[in-house]
C-alpha cells in the first residue's frame, strides 16, 4: 500500500470537494475540544454528501459557549470530549453556521450569553441532519 501512496497529499487541495477545513485560531481559550468536534463533524458531513466542507460549517462559538439552559462556558473551563459529542448530537441540526455566529471568545470572562450567542442569522447548517 505504501508503494502506491502519493509522496505528498493534502486533503485541503485535492481534486473534488474540499473535505477538511483549514486550521483555525482558538486564541488563548481552551476551546480545542469544540474545534476538534466541529471539524470532525464538518468533514464527516462533507465526505458523506460529497460537498465542500464550507457547506457543512458548524459554529464553534455556538457549540462551545452557547449550550441551551446552561451557563455560558468560560475560556478557562475547557471541555471534555464526551460532553462535546453529546452537545453535538443533541444540537447538531440547530447549530448555526460559522458565518452566522463566528468564533469570538470571551477572553476576559465578562460577556453575557446575549452577547456571546447572538448571531447574524438563525439558520442552522443546511447539511447538519
């Protein structure tokens, strides 16, 4: 198998739909689990639907900071994988896209849920089914 593998491969520049989003900056905020879960879900949707990953965008801001009926998560809190996956499973179809609610971490810990979780649109990802 190794002999037939290309010498170099990039899933972000191959022919066909782009299946992997570019790396993102989480700033000094412990949101890495949310970024990993969102990116994995986006890639899985894009691969299954054979569409560009940008069409499967999931707002990390909404996933990490804006869980319904819970206090706003802080940058210092971090997150564990089982809880992040549970939130994705429970809220997958209702999570907005990144363009609707871009990632803007509350580095000072003083913003309200209204500020952190109010996006420019309320449309969930069209492929988050």
